[in-house]
C-alpha cells in the first residue's frame, strides 16, 4: 500500500536511513538524498508529496533548500528538522512556508504523527482542488 511519496534529505547516513525505514514500514514510498544539491536534482526528476529535510548540512542547507523548492513549487509540503533548533531557524522555515519544524531527537511516534498530519492536509487540498476543477 503506497500512502504517498516522501523525500528525506539528511547528510547523516544512519539518520536518513532510519527515517526511511520507519516511514517505509508505515506504507510510504520513500526516497533519500544525502545533501541539498542532490535533493534539488531529485525534485526535478520526480514529484514528491512531502519532503523532510535536515537544516544543518554542508553545502546547501535545509533552509536554502526549502527556499529554492518553494520558489519553484510554492505548494510543496516540507517538514524541516534540526538538532540545533533556535527561534531564527524556526522563523526562517515557517516564513518560507514549511509545514512543520521538528527538533531532534524525536521519537518515531512523533515523526509518524507529524507526517500523517501533513498527509491529511495534502489529501484535503487535493479534494478541494478536485471540487474546484469540477465546478
């Protein structure tokens, strides 16, 4: 059962693969990217329902990745995560239109709750778009 597609962006292998495993077991189609540049390349090749990105990465960080993705696709749903949370990065992420901001460490239960909440919003928006298209 494919519940939707997710791209996970994190430069820490075990974190990225751990998140992928958790969300795959929940029925999501999960792809991963080891940095922001690779994530941008992936988003040009394929549409993802949800992107989950770390903030602190070498090269293109999660805030700049969010900025670039939102510039091309303002309705893209993005969850930003960080182990170095502060009010400035929170405000940057949310002002760019991120769906949510998660501080690491978090439990798999917290992650699943937030991802399910994001997909509820995605489904609601899809239904509204369908209603709009048929009128």
